């Protein structure tokens, strides 16, 4: 690893190639999260908006042997089709910043990039404290979040989409996922991108992840549509595993 420190903000710039970005991300992880980790061991998941790295935790820094560092990739590598559904610029209190975000100036794009990290950090703190199954957050910087690693030893937990649960397993898991959705609503939050691809499954328990697009119900332009889609995605997966559920009926009951 280079001894020269990298400004974390540099990772948000579009100049990186994908290969050079990965090397820089690992350096920033070890630089910014050194109070909790000794090294970034390798790639866990290369998702649509971020890359997750397995990290070795400092002995005594926490109860875990491993932690996960989620690093938000440079804008040109991100794959969200439209940020507009999740970022309500009208709710941005700083009028000059809101204008920059609407105009998509460099300052506005940098601010929007940081909003994704800051929002996920806040959501993880709120929801973990409320008892949801989300990973425990430990630390964050301008381009990433250090959080609980969900897996067994150094092997990551699979997503529900990778598994074919039995009907009995699916029914138990479904009840826990519904409880998670209820906790989010109790906190005034909707996930906004929930599906079998971002619910991990470990030791018979589903764990909800990926919350950068989660938002306060009062801040969403069309919260019901996003919420109903979340519920429909979950019900589609569990319905195929034998769980008897009607997505619209469940969504309406939970929404009330």
C-alpha cells in the first residue's frame, strides 16, 4: 500500500478507472477506519452503488473478528437508474446547495454523492437502535461506512435470492422480514429498494441491508409507491417458496 494518504473525497471523482479505484478504496479503508481495523482483506460484494470489503478487526476494538467496509463508488461507475426517485431536492434546506443539485453542477453532484453515504449511516444508526436486523454501524467517512460483517467466519452470508428455502424456512423468515418492515414504518422510514437481493440469510435469520435510498416517509415524493413495491418484491420471493400472502393486502395493512 502506498504511504501517501488519499483524500477520501477523491474517490467520488470520475477520473478513476475501475481497477485503480479498487486499489485506492482499500487504501482509504485502512486509512480512515484504522481505529477499528488492521487491514482490508478483499472484496465481498461489488454491487450497483458500492463495493463491500472484508476487513480484519483490531483485537479488542469490537466483539467481531471481521467488519465490512462499504465504499461508495465514483459516480461514473454507479448504476442507479435515477437518483431523483430517492433524492427530494425540495427538502434540501440549503437553497444554494439545492440549486446546485438541480443544475447537476460538480458541487451539486459531490453533495448528492455524499448524501447517499450520510443517509445510509443515519438509517443504520436509527434502525439498528430500534431493533431492526440491519448491520450495526461503527464508523463512517465521506465515501464509506464501516459496519458489522454478516457472515460465518470470513464467508459472507448469501442473499435470499441465492437460496431455495423450504416452505417452513420461508414462513419463519417471512415473518421476520415483515417485522423488519414494521420497525421501519414505526421509525417513519421506507427502504425504497427492498428485494430478495438485499436481504441476507444467516443462521436461519434474514438480515436487511443496503439502505442508501431509504428515506423518511415525510420526505418522499411518492412514499406509497415505493413502499408497495418493496412489499411486492418481498411477497413475490416468498410466494414462490410456498408462503400464502397477498402483497397489496399486506401493504395496506402495514401502511395503516
